[in-house]
C-alpha cells in the first residue's frame, strides 16, 4: 500500500486555530483506496517549516506529499500550480521573521510546478459538489516558501508533491466579511483530492485556467 503524507500549518497571525491543521488532525490514519494517510503539523516559520516536512518525509517515506495551508478570502479549495522563488512577507511569521523581496533559495530556479495531478484533484472535488478551483499563485508568505522548498528537496526523487490552499473555517469569520467553509466540507474535499492523487499517475486534460 502506498503512503500519502498530508501536512497542515499551525495557527498564525493572531488566530488560535488554522483550518489546515484542524483538517489534518481528522485525516490522520485515513485509509484511501490504495493508500494510507499520515500527517504532520508544520510551524509557520521561515525554513523551519521546510525542515519539519523534510523530517516527516524521511520518517514516513511517502509516495506522495500534499502540503496544506489557509488562504483567507478564498471561497474554494485551491490546489496550487506553481511555487515561486521569492519571500515577501506582509506580516511576520511566528518567529518574527519578515523577509522582503528575498529568494527562498539563493541559487534556485525561479519557480517549481506542482507534480500532483492538480486538475484531476479539482475536477474530482467539483464532481462531488465541493467548491474547488485551480490557483496560479500560492502567495509570497510561508505557504509558498514551503511549497517551493519541498519541491526543491524532492526534485530528483519519484515523490510527487503539491500545495493546496483552503478557505477559513466558518467560526473564523462570523461577521460574513470573508468567505468561509465548514471544517466538514474542507475535510471531505481534501479526502476527495487525496484519492484523486492516488488514482491519477498523470493529470487530466481539463480546462481550469483563468483569463487574467
């Protein structure tokens, strides 16, 4: 049986919960068709986040890795297409680091693309009624930092990896000023996406781009 490592970030920016970590707690030990899920929590800290996931990869030796983070303002679960080699933090991370216009890796390439079947993941969620879209930007905070760092670490391996952003949980924004999603729906969507990873060695031909 194959292994899928799913990681979730700890709370940051003054929040006491992060939907990524809450979802990961529920997904730990999940048995998919053809794979089992293992999980780990990730600190919202420059480089330490990368080190934490690398440690989990060394421990579990997964076939696939799906890193997950919160994206306030988004209304859908959004697999990311690309990680860019830039750190430009609007707010400090949880250790007070706030790099501006710095590279994640000084001599690294400008970008790495996800090696997960991101379009198959999106379509599988949409087919089950879960709001899902392909995203072409993972931001420039620790989510993108981790996405880029793990892609670089896995670049010469057969382990496929990609990043998925999820909306805020319902109880994180009760005044309706931002889009939210119930934790149950987030967990269901990530479960469907995880199964799509296992089921699709290659991505599908499915139009999911944007005009601008």
